[in-house]
């Protein structure tokens, strides 16, 4: 990815209720990939879940936050799936990597 870009960092603690959580997560990732300005996503879950999505601009993030299907998922997350969560938005100025 070409810098600068933005990272939306979503950390969460789940409830014990599953109730189609995995299906919704797949749906949201598929939908996010269709949004203008979307650059990528990475996710991991153990004691806490961490999902980082990457975006071209703050405007692209704001549009995704207001997507109707995403609003439904946010509501269900607060009602059923999350004990708590935190969303952080950061501007990525530089990146580097290693690959064997």
C-alpha cells in the first residue's frame, strides 16, 4: 500500500453468544472490499479480537461507517456479540515489511 493511508483498529471482547457471528463477519468483510477507498483487512481472535482495516481516506471510513448493512452489524454487535469494543483510527505514515 502506498502511504499515507488510514488504519481502523477494532479491538473487542466477545460475549458467549455466537448466533451467526462468523457469517456476519464474512458478510462485512465481503461488503467492505466493495467500498471505494478500501485497501485491505487483517484479523485475529484469542482472548480479544483485533481487526484492522485499511482505507485511502477519512471520508472513505466515514462512508463505510454509515453503510446500512454495516449499521445493522454494529447494532447486532452491541446487542449480542460484544462485551466491549474500542475503535481507533490512525494515519499510517510509513510501513515496511520482511518476507522470507
